């Protein structure tokens, strides 16, 4: 499983360009599914039918976004230096000194304009990418080319570190749950979504298309367990988080209770999540059509949107156990 996580996180898929990630997911899930298709926005929709279909069978959509943050080339100057626009939440504190890999394989390093004070942090308009070119003519990348931050996966034992742990870890949890789930009373739609980082766009169209009765997003959630962090409960190693609220969604209390019941009955550790920053695909699912009861299972992460996002391996394993248990537990709606 760690091997698959490494493969997923070392693959590049900024928003709108998730093709390589989708290929890997597709090859993993094809044998486990009753139906696999790709919609117009590139969402991979994987259906697993109920073990025994009843008239009242509910459709559950489980969403895990495939995309990651990145950059798009907006200008190449006369000396070949590249200016870019961020794709998603690119924080300037994490880009300086880093490296970028473009989808055509070109690598670049991140530099910045002269600063007035040595400890100043440059704003993104003062940051450029140097790919070794000397002019727009010999530049291997052109306007509109896409890149992402380049960093290798590392296994620290219990703690795993990689770029795009947000949200390849969610993608992994969806794949492994599909593998583990032997029976379910639900009609399941595992949707590997696109363009979450630019505003939950893939989840919006796929939720409309699937038209589920229940929605569950799988994602990471920033933890509050580092020095002087925001005061939040979520900590690495204490179990997957059952989301109660974030900036984009108030989880349906019936969905929260359903998840808690499954966790307690199966003695799976979990944390109650109130997140003070950010949101997930669950927001788009909840607000589709006439509205859908929705919730989210998340994995606590440190250093989110940096090239070294850290999760705890036991949280990942327990998230798979939790989602598997939830999808076998009945719910009254
Ligand atoms: Co994110
Ligand atoms: Zn995410």
C-alpha cells in the first residue's frame, strides 16, 4: 500500500491535467468495479453495485480529488525567466528554493527578484522559474504550460511525507476501500474528481450527474498539533477525522452520527473535526441539485500545500477501515 501511495504522490496532476493520475487509478480499480466511466470534466466514476439490490437502495457518492496545486506559465522574459500564475492555493512561504516539474518533463528552480530586506518573503509576482533557458526562443516551456512542485516521497516509518499527499492519500483510501469492501447495501459511486484545488469543480459536475442520496468526501485536513498552530483538535496518529464543520460545509448531523456509530461499533479510533480553514468536495456534493446530505472523512496532515505534506500511516489504515465500516452500516435518512 505504501508503494501505491508513493506512485500516486510522485505522479503529476495539477488541476485540469489529472490524466496521469487517472490512468493509475483506473488500472487499480477496473477489476474491482461493475462500471467505470469518465465524464466531460475528466472525473473517473467507478460504480460498485449493492450486494443485494432493494427497492430503497441508496446511492452513495464517495469523492476523492485527484488534482494537486501547481503553476501555469504566464510570461517568458527576454532572458528566458518564467513568470507564472498559481493553480490553487500556492503559498509563497513554500515555493522559494523549491523546484518545479512541467508536464513535458522540464525541470526548473524557483528564484526571486532582489528584495529590500534579507529576511523578506517575496510575493508571488516577484518569484520566477529558471529552466536554464536564455530567451523565449530556446525556452522548453511556453505560455500556458503547466507544472507542479517537485519533491520525492519519503517514508519516515509511521510518518509519510510527499508532495500532493493532498489528496493522493484520499485517492488511495478510496481504492483500498473498494478493494476491502466485500459487501454493501448501497449503490456506490467512487468518484475520483478533478479541479478541487481551484474550487471543487469536478465534484460539482459529477455530483449533478451521479445524483446521489448521500455524499462523502475523502481528503486531508490541516492538523493543530504543531508548535503555535491554530487551536484545532486534529492531530497525527489519533485516527481519521469525522468532519463536523469546515469553512465550506456543515456536515449533515445524521451523516456524522452514522460515521461515529460505525467507528465505535468496530472500535476504530477517530477524531471529531472542526476545521477553521478550507473545505472539500463535500461542499459541492451537498449543494448539488436540490441538496444532498453530506459529510467527510479526512486524514490529518501537517504542512498542507507544501512539497512535504506529512500524514501518519496508522491514520491512513484506520481511514480505510472506517470508510469500509461506514459503507456496511445502515442509515436512516
Ligand atoms: Co488542497
Ligand atoms: Zn484536498
